[in-house]
């Protein structure tokens, strides 16, 4: 058993133990989830779709920085497959690069540059989240500096070098993607009748996403929920709600993409096997 698998087993075991311990406290919060109106559900799903659309654009721009051409629609499906693979394989997000590599091989593009684009996309995402987080913790003058400086930087980068246009676009799309996710979390608080402030919601989102990227468990499962719960309990929420909301958020951000990713990945694998078998039969 390697260290990643060991950490995954330990982390998920602690997470399951925590949920069992808080089972009674979770019931009132689950009742709120079951009574979410169709309007809330549709609105939250639209925000989630918006996240994956913007994330695909951020990935496309990051790959273009290295001179690679990936169709946007293809990247949408690849993004779903990435979520699926990272959810079932404890490899700290490394399994998710497989669909990108396969497409790069099919289109005769560099796998090394594709990996660089994949890493750059993650850097843009983390940078966007970090700037959002800094906007919470720094004093007002520095917030104003961020609010003015970041847009000016994004507007100015394309005029320095042609290729930095792709960097500016990638960071812009990453900001928009994370704005969708942060808004989804904030609206989820409101839908479940916990009037958490925008600042608290953004703090929980920032902490959760950074844990998502750094956790050894698949897609940060357990680590994200426990850290988010700790922040929410400190903010004054009941323990049950503090755990139920991150779990519900997890359901929204993973159920649809994991399902679509599983279907897309399975169909593509069948298609690949068919292409390999057909020439052999013909010969």
C-alpha cells in the first residue's frame, strides 16, 4: 500500500466516523435539502454548468499559451472525465490528465506541452482563488488595490507579449469559474435558510477549494467537508448544518459531472477498443 492510498484510507475513515457521530445533528439540515424548491435547484445547477463552461475556456487558453489547439466542446467533456477519474483514483489529481493526453496523442500534439497546459490551468485556478481569499483578509486599501490592480493587469498583459494574451484570458476565465462556484455556495446557504454573509461564504469556498487541490484524498473528499465545517461552526452555524451544507455542495459540484464523465469515458474507451479490434479482424 503506497502512502497516497494509506492517507486516502485514513482520511476517508475519519470522515465517515465524523458523519456517523454527527448523524442526529444532520437530520434538520437534510430536511432543508429535501425541501429545496425546483427554482433553487435549477438556479444552482445553472451556476454549476457555468463553472464548467468557464473552466473549459480557462483550460483552452492555458493550452493555447503553449501553442496547442483543443476544441472547446471537447474540453468540456474532457473536464467531466477528469472529475470522474480524479474522484475514483487516489492520485492527487494526476489521473485526470489521462483524457487530455489521449486527445493530444490522437491529434498528434505534444503530451509534454499538454501536461504543462494542464498544470498552468491549475495554477490559474489557484491564483484566482488566492486573490479572492486575499480580498477577504487584507484591509480596505489593499482590497481597493486588488480591485483596481487585477483588472489593469489582465488588460495590460496582452500588450506586453502576444502569448500573454492567453495567460490573461485563462486567469479571467478562472475568475469567472470560481465566481460561479462561490455564488453557488452562497445561494445554497440562503436556500437552506442559513443567512451566512457573502464574506463568510467566500471564505468557506476559498478554504475548501485550496484543500480540494492539496488533499491526498480523491477530489479532496473528507478534507474539504471537515475544513468547511470547522469554519462554519466557528462562524456560529449549528454542527449539523455546518456539515450538511458542504456535503450538499459536494453533491451539486460532482454528481452531474461524475455521471457525464463516467458515460463519456466509457463510450470513448469502447470506441478506442473498437478501432483497435477492427483492423485486426480485417487483416
